[in-house]
């Protein structure tokens, strides 16, 4: 199941893609119940709801709408709290940013940080920046994990039970602000710096643990290309580790790190500029496309 948030006839709706992905059916029409938003839907998701949706997708008489009639939005436009993120979770990416030689076996603990995103953006929305704020705008394609139920001190072997699904994220970063402040919160958290989507893919659609090709392009040129199996700390480790003393809640978003090929990793760096188009892709989930817009 591919869940999405969309505009249809000037109204915002939660929907699920048809099997051929060319139509959608609105969740309120399947369940005869409306949800406030995707967070509310995830929090109240049950096996019964899952089964009703599966049955509905097989029903030819269901009220399907052509996907060309909708506008796809961010699946979670207003996260309930900041996103949990991993820095340098792909070894080759760590190497491209390091000024010293490092060995993989020397990496004992993950780097965690928070990305403030009171509002995320969806595919085909602009990433907006101002040169008076940053001149070093960078892209980072990432697999994002969406938490499905409340959990604390989660055992590694139980992690999948706490996952709702997956989406694609672009952890947009102002590198100059990141360096200036000696930490990452501001450089990661400017408005529009968190595109996600286009869909949340339910966990049962993807083999666990996910081994998915991941890629980014800038103006059709491939910049990053890897596989999520290359993460140094896998999803079992990340969620189990984060939940030690921190209660994870339905709708929480966890960005799992980015592979090599970011703009800062080139010599000289290849930062984003006005009118550039960034595509972030994760296999079996989809692609988010965002244009860079310089604010005057």
C-alpha cells in the first residue's frame, strides 16, 4: 500500500494508490471515516483497517480517481515534532567529508541530530533560499522511516513491529551555517529544507531489512548512487538505540543518512543554485523532485 496526501477539487485528502499506480482511492471513502491528517491515520491504523484497504484495492467498483486529477502533497506536511536524523551513516560519505584518513572499524557510535521541520514540502514544491542567509546549499537523498506505534527501549528483534512504513527525504543543508554554528540544527532547519514523499509505502510492501537502491540527480546528472544496505548502522540498530530513554511515537520520522556524492564532497564543491532541479529516488518508494528558488 502506497499512502499519500493530496489535493482533489480544492480539498485535502488522504488516499491510497491503486495497484497499477495510475489511480487513487480516498481513505475516507473506504472506511467511511475521516482522519485529521496522516499522523492521525498512522496513530489509529489497525489490522482491520489494513484488511479493508486491501479488499478495497481489489474492488473494481471502488471510487477510484485518476492520479492526473490530484496534486500530491507531502505525506506528513506538519510533523508533530522534529525529525530524528543520522549524520555520516554511509562510510563513503564520511570519507568524502573527512580531512583525515578514517577506518570503518573505528566508527563505534552513530551521529544523531534533530532537524526542525514544522512544515515539510512535497514533490514539485520549491526549495527556497536567500543568499543573505546561505551560499552553500546542498542536497542529501535519504531513506526515511515512519514510526507506527509508541515504543521505548525497543529490542532489535522487535523493531519492525514499530515501523509503519518508508518514504523518500532530501535532507537539504546550508553547509556554511552548519560550519559557522559548529552544530547542525540551524543549517538543516531553514524553511522548505525538508522535502519528503511522494508516498509512504507500508512496511509489508518492502522486504526487511530494506536493501534499496538510492540515488540523487541534479539537473538530470547523477550525483549520489548507492544502496541502503551500505548503511553503517542499520534500521534495527537505529530505532533500538534511539528508543533507549526516548519514547518514539506514531508519525515520528527518522532520516537514516545519505551516501557519498553530496555537493560539498566535490573539489571544488558543487552547491545548488537558483533554478537547479533536484531529484531524490529510493527504489520501490518513488521520486521527489524539487526546484531551487532564490528568494530576493
